[in-house]
């Protein structure tokens, strides 16, 4: 039993030595962080998420429609390639804007 106490104390000392020190503040203690509430998603974040999802679906529909019409046209021009790349880039950015916060949230839990 005594060995466990020594190991626990050594382990606690190791953890304390590796943690960064907070700047001195008489109102701050280490236990304050344990009492903070979990972060909640705000209404604006949910609205942004759904706007990005809807915009990604609309961009995908317009991109597919443009690609099909460009494929069946007589020739493919540089402007068609630029527009196609723009659709792909915009779609990728919207998907990343939706996916990254969800990935961060799942990793934190």
C-alpha cells in the first residue's frame, strides 16, 4: 500500500512538472478549469453549418449540370475548365467548412 502512495506521488509530481504554469492571478486556481462548463454550440454556428450544407448541395447540383452540358457541347474551352475548377474548389471549401468542426468535436469527446 505504501508503494502505491509513493508511485502516485511520483506520477503526480511528473504531471505537475510537465504542465505549463498559468500566470499569477489571485482569483485563478487549477481547480477552476475543472469547474468550467463544457462548450456549447451557439445558434449562429448551427445556422452557419446548415447554410454551408445547403450551399454545398446547390453547388454540387449546378456543378454536375454544368459538367454535363459542357461534356455534350461541341468543344470544351478554357473558360469551361475554369468554371469547372471553381465549382470543385467552392464545393471542397464548403465541405471542409462543415466537416472540420464536426471532426474537432468528435476528437474532443
